[in-house]
C-alpha cells in the first residue's frame, strides 16, 4: 500500500489553546483510518486544516507525496480531498441531481443546465459504489441516511479520492450506520481512502484499518483494531483507566416518590402519544424507560415535568397531586429535570455559564433579594460548581454556547444535582457525549440514587438503560408494554419488546435466540 | 453538536478588531459584571462602529452635496482644479453649518461670554442645548426598542405608541385642572407612559395568546394610532379657537421645568431620559424581572423549562417598551409648544432606522452615543 495523504508536524494554536500539537498522520490508499478522540481533542481542527478552513501554524501536508497548501474547501476538493460534514450541506427543496451539480454544473450549449447528463453521472456513481439513491427525488423527502449518501456522491462527483467523514453516525439509526459501513467498504475496495472521525469505540473497531487516538491536540498512538479493545481505546482517549462497566450496588428502594396513574398525553398535533401509562418509582431506585425514539418517551417526560398538558390521569409526587402544575411548582416540590434537548430547553446558550447555573433558582434567596439578583453570590455559586462538577470553561462568565457538548451537559447536571432533590428525571442525559463525560454523568446519577433519590431515566440507548436501571419499562407506541426487573432483563428480550413484540412472544424468542447462540 | 469547543475557538483567534465580528458580539453581548471578561472588547472597539457609521454617513452626504450643487458643475466647466476646490469648499461649508447647528459656533460662544449681553450668551449656547432637547424623545424611543429586543419582541410599532403617549399626556395636561405642578406633571408623564403601554399591550397580548407576529400587528397599530390622532385633532381634542388640527395648550402646572430663560428650551426631560436609561439597564441586568425578560427573549423553550411565564413576559415586554415609547411621545409634546399636532410620517419613519441599529447596544451606551448621531441628522436637515 502507498500513502495518499501525509500530515507532518501539523500545529495549530488558538489563544490559550494548543489545538494541534505536531500531529503526524499517514493515510494509506484504500484504507479507513479512524481518528478517535474526545470532544475538544483537536480532531475537527485537524480536519479543518486539511480541508482548507484554517491554515496550520506549522507543519506540512503531502498528497501523493507532493507537498501541498490548501487555502479553501474548493481548493481541497480540487486536490481530491472531500469532507462529509456532520450537518449536511444540502438544499432541501432541490433534487438530488441539483444538489450534486451545484457549483459544478453540467451545461448544455447556451449555458443551460444539463440535468440529464448530471443525473446519468450520479446513477453511474451510485451503481459503482452501492450508493442507492434516486437522482430526481427532493432532499426534503429523503431520510437522513440517504441524505448522507447524497453528500458522499457530491464528493465522488467531484472526483475526491480522500473522503473525510466527520462523526457520520451521530445522526443515523443503528441500521443506517450499518449501511454506511458497507458503503465505506465498497469505497475503499475501489481505492478511495477514508478518514473516519468519531468518538464511538464500537464503530472504529468495526470499520477501521488503523486507529489513531488524539488527546488534547497530541497523537497518543496508532493501533490496529485487531490489537485493541474498547477498554484500551477508551483509556487512550481519556488518559486514564475508564470504567466501561459501572460498579453498581444493589438498589435499596424506599417509599414511593413518583406515582403516575393512567396517563394520557397528546402531542401538538393532537395525536395520542402517551396511552394509559402507569408506573411508580421508589426512593433509591432507577426506573429506565427504554424504547425507540418517538414512542412517547419525550411526551411522557414533558408531561411529568409540567412542560406539557396532561389530558387524563394523575401524577403524584410524594403523595401530592402535581398533575396540572407548572414546571416551577414541580421543581419547587424537590425534583430535577435533565431535559432531552439540552440546547433547546436546558440552556440559554448566549448567557454565561453563571446565569445558566441559576436558571431554575434565580428568583429564590440567596440569589434574589427582593427583585434584585445578587450576582456576586451567583458568581460564587458558579465558580464552586465549575470546580465540583469539573466543567471545562475558560471562566464562569463564558457563554454556555461556546462550551463543548459534554461541558454544556455538565452545566445542566451541575445545576440540577446541586439542589436537594427527591426525584431526578433524566432524559437522554448522555446523548452525543464522549466516553469521559458519559462515565461522569452516569456516576453522578448512580450517586444520587444511592443517596435516596428516585430516578426516572429515559434513554434510547439500550446500553445506557441496561447499565443504570434497577427496573426497565419498555415503551412502544405510547404504551408501557412491560416493566422488567434488571436481573431478568437481557438485551435480546428488551430489544424485542422495543420492536413491539408482546412480552410472552418476546420471552420465548429471546430464549430461543439465546439457546442458538449458546 | 459535538466538537463545539473546537469550532468556537477561532472566533477569538484574531485579536484584530473586525467590524462584522464586533457588531455581532455587540448584538450578542449580554452584560459584564463589573469585571473584564477574557477577550472582551475594549471601549475603543465598542465605539468604533458608531464612529465609522458617522464617518461613512458624512462621506456619503458629502458626495450627495457635491452632486446636487450647481456651483460645482459650473466650476468643473471652467477647470478641473476650480471644480475640485469648489466641491471641497461646498462640503466644508455644509459640514461647518452642520457642526454649528448641532454644537454651536465656538467663536460666537467665546465672544458671547465676554460680552455683557445675556440674551446673546443664551443664543450662542442654544444650539448645543437644543440638540439635547431634540435628542430626548429619541433616547426614550431607542430605549423602547432596545428593551423590546432584549426581551425578544421586535417593537417596530414605537411610532404608534409615541402618538398615543403624546395624545394621552396632552389630554391629561390640558383637561385636568386645579392640581399643583408637583402632582400634575408626574400625572401627565404617567398618562403618556400608560397610553404607550396600552398601545403595546394589544400586539403583546396577540403575540402571547395567538402567536400573531408583533411586527405585523404593531405596524397595523401604527396606522390606527395615526388615524386616531387625525380624528382627535380634528374633533374631540381640537383647540376650539383654532382652524388647524392642534390640541389645546397643556396647562402650566403640567409644564416640564426649563433650566434657562428663552430662547433656550432645555428641560428636565433630558435628565429624566438619562435616569430612565439607567433604570432600564438596572431592570434588565440586575433584577429577576430582567432575567425573566432576557431569558424569554433569548430562548423561550428554556424559559418555560425554568418555570418562567413566557406569555406574561412577552406581554410585559411589549407594555414596558410601549411605555417608553409613550414617554418619547410625551417629550415630543414638551419639545414643541406644549401642544399635540400631527407629526409628519416622513420624519418619524426616518427616526425608526437609527433606533433599530442603536437598539442593539446596551442602554446606557446607547443614550449617550445616540445623541451625537441623531444630532448630525437633525443638524443637516436644519442647514439644508
């Protein structure tokens, strides 16, 4: 194999941060080279340098052995380097063909667009690389996985040889991710080379030919997947041993904290999203709500926390009826809520960390004396929480929006868990976070459980549910189909329940599958 | 949403002040707690944009003056040098007039100080003080829009609220009799504020309850206010002895105190405006109410999550914004001859544009900087 791309000693400094520190990287022809690192490790900066968005302070880039300088993304494309962005750069109301030819239009005599010619070329590419797509469909009608294929076709249309995938699976379902890995294989079989940026350990082990781990702007090392396992990669990423398995003691459930009875909730379009749901959570236990996204978990959590109207049913918090009360009453009754969408609901991004840390308590003493906010106390509080919860921020006055995703989530966790609480509602608490942050947040949730807090954990990550929960409730089409004690839950069984199989059938099927694998 | 930190770093990368960047930061700038934030803009950078805006305005204005002056064409017909000289001469004269219109003539001021003629002293210093008088309603109106911006409402209908505030203040000013000034004047101011607040309440309520966009609704409310004013000035509020659409004169007990004898009209309103500017700043950045308003304005979902009453705060914001606009209207009445008359729409439309720009800065900075830029506009109108 020959190297198609080589980075030598790439260094990039931002004020106060050494984003890339003498990074060396070699990409072999026809290989998938995974770049693994936590959020903020410098992966994206490195790729932006390669893609011409930044200029390196030091170092050189070689393509096919020739030193090159990349001044802009279009420059990069001309040199055969293409990037599949995490957020797609597609125009929803254009067709696939129009999106692909945008900026590189096929023209007929007289300057008219030649859509047919472009469409033919797209079909050719899609056959060659197994990228199934209809050139005439509109982007807005396509599922996310197919939109990503269009992004890849865009690059191949421009004859890119080196493809950079920036966290490509973040927006995909597990099935779509598997499809993507197949596509990556068919690309590399035909001599395209791929740089695969991710922080998901399982994925790199599945598809990469070589894994380079970056931490705090430095290359920690490169390993072959055969020589590595998740634990090793995780500790390389984080710089210390990481517990992928939690040590979790047995729950000691106490009295009932939250009681939900026959709850009916509709969404904004008046569709029934939560259908006759009942459950209870006791002091000191974690109830996990498993389910595929969109089966009513979001609405259930919103209804409990007072953010959505309840149509029928009752919610009792420590015996008190809180069914139709506002989020503020719910908070004041001693509960905390880590919302599903941290940027939409959990934070005011342009506000400083300090203000976000008092978002739910700003009107209470000691922060408010009458109507006047005691900012010096808020600042003290912020500085303490930044320390206690290890929030990585330049200062407590930095806008929350300029922190990394993991640190944004830590701001929310710090705010919600620093209050005395009886009940914690955590919705997707680790979505999109890196290993270190996930470990930290999981430990915090377990710590609260052991202190006697009742925890409702809604998550679409089955692993997370299995690791943390003491009991698992599975939601399917708005109903809770079964509540299973953690000891009896297997991944197969819960997975089948999530897919809508009835508990009896699921049990027999799961046992069968188990027997076959044994 | 991952790797945000990496993506954000380059924003602080360059220390050079870039105009667009400073402007955006200015818009996003929340507040500083008496401490200097890391990488925060210096005062020089903050005032750079206003200065550049004024300079650009002067340059463009100069070009217009040159192109619209006949002497310049004639001079260019003679020779290029003469043309150039005349062009510069015309622009210089125009801007000298602009300056003396806004700030007064320094030579005349010095001469007046050494002369015993008191009237001459007042006349010499009047342009500067008159600028302060003129700027007072603008300060209020700018505060109105700025407060709305912070709370997420785009109160483009300040004009209508100005009209209503002026009408209610005038009405209380002439119709309520027998009160001492200490009660009558605050009452008239309050009436102006309440009038504006009521006019802001309607679109605020519509936005909160029905989602009706305040830009559309306030613009419609503007026209209702204009026509209402037309009707009142030709009907119920018409001065009995006059043939013009003018209201009766406000009673002396509701006149705002002036500091100097005529012709200087400089009055207490200017200092009230400054005090209110500080009050708005204090409200927005130091109190829980302001925290509510700012949170609702920046992220309504998070405000709901935090237990704030989003509808109430939208309505409150429109009412407060309307009240400030109403005070602008009140000051407009006192600036003129203590009567309410039809303001020509062209003038008011012209006023709106600088508001929108200035509204993005913090209230205190706003009120001071605003004075100078507006004065140059008014000064130019005066000298043309």
